[in-house]
């Protein structure tokens, strides 16, 4: 039986708290670590504000680790790549003999702006002058770095998109896991309120709070929580909690019946198809969502526990149509529970473990993993 007991995993991801991907990485690496002989957890602590020197230093450090480990025995190097993660992307340019895999969190591109260092980011015109006219060159670089590597997307939609941008890579579909959280009250026992949750940046829909508040019936509360929300402009009738963790997060989800997900992932550089960690957090508390059927969210709607609308103008009406209906809310809640069970952490790491076992298996040996 081929296993990973004698294999080392070098795991490269943003540091905890630097981004949602870094937070995801904490749970993911903890779940896969027991399957390996040992794990080197290499985190990028400059994520989001990287200089060219930082990128070079991280790339060299990862390369040195990978080469030394590969000489000592079976090694797999896995990268958590997202749109703005420069060091994670460039560090993946390793020799072909080293097995490399990556999770692409913002498909179809492993990195959307590969030259956006902290200095470039300070000058908007310079950033776009470097990236927009040379998109085809950037794509060619991405294809070269990830050529003949296995790349994972956390939705089927994302995996299909990867095949168009990275045709020489092996695109695989996986799922973003639903984390474990304390039981929350049944949705019909919660206050008549809806929420918005996540890290504030363009595309998350936080700029639409005033519009949504005006369109929602006055008796439906609107509660907003997440990293950066405390800096949002005050809107009458909107409760802003700021970043919530642990018990504060529990209380937030216990205070809402539905989570609003008005995400728009289209930009001048193309459409992104990320999985939503805010949705999985909502599902962890048994909370259904109302979302725009854009990008990978259409797939979320098809799986259950979500109400989809085509345009933000229909979001408030969709909420009003279900949030008071106990029968509909209970049906949505049951669907959420089913999806959460299917997308447990233990289930979601299996495609990765299977691929890593295949990557290090001797030629002609079919890997089989135990079910630990």
C-alpha cells in the first residue's frame, strides 16, 4: 500500500491573519499533517505588502528547502495561491523533478498581478500600466511556472476555468471545507435580521450597504461584521460589529437568519471564480445565504442552502420573500446541514491526499491511502 508516511510536505501559504487564504491554511495544514512523515509549514509574512526583495528572499528560501528535502527523500511542495500573493506564486517555480501542487484560490489565474509589489501598488497608474497591456505576457509566465503541475480549484466552476488559462497544467476540482463551529439556534428562532460578513475589499458588495438598507423592509435588521467593516461609513439602521472572532463570531451568526453575499468578481482583467470562505463560515452555523448567481456562486446555489438572484436590485426582494417563511427557512436550513456534512474538512482533504500519493508513488504503482 502506497502511503505518505515517508514523505515530507513543504506547505507554502500566506501567514495567519494576512488574508482569508492564510486563515484557511491553518485548518487545512493541520488536517493533512498527520498523513506525512513531517511538514514544513512555510508562511509568507509579507503578504499584501511585499517588496521585490521580499519576493526574491521567499522564493530562494522555498527553493532551498525543496531541494534539500528532495535530496533527503520523497517530498511534495504545495502552494496556496491567490490573486495578490506574489511570493507564493513566484516560489512555485521549482525544478521539474520536485512534485509541486497548488490550490488556486482565485481561478483562473494563480496570481492576477504578478508584479504588484508594495512600491507599484502605491501608484495606481503605474500598477495598471505594468499589468493591463501585458496580460498575455503575464499569462504566459503563469503557464510556464505551473506547466505540468497539478492545480486545484475549490469549485467545479473554478477547475473548468483553470483549464482555459493553464492548458498545460492538470486541473482538479476540490471543495472548500466547512469549518467546525458550535451549534447555533435554528434559523427560525433567530432575530428577524440578515447579515453581511467578510474582509472588506472591492467586489465583496460592502459598497452596496446603503442601497440594501433602503430596499429592505424596516423591520428586518441588517448586521455587518468582518475585518475592515469598522471603517465603513455609518448607515442608519445598520449595525456594524467590526472584526468578530470566537464567541463574537458565534453571537453574530446567532443574530441573523440569512447571510447576504452580493459579490461581483468581474473586473477589467477578467472574471474570477473563487470559492467563498464567508459562505462556508455561514454554513458552519447553519445559516442559509442569499447571493448573486455570479461566478462560482451559481454552483453554490445549485448545491443547496442558497437563494440566488441575477442582479443586486433583486436581493432585498429575495430576502423579504423567504426570511419570514418558516417552512422555506427550515428547508434551506436542512440543505445547509447536508452540504456542510458533505464538505467537512476530512472529506475535502481527500483529493489532495490522493494526488500527493500519486505524485510520489513509484512508476507502475497505484497509490492507495488509508482512511485515517
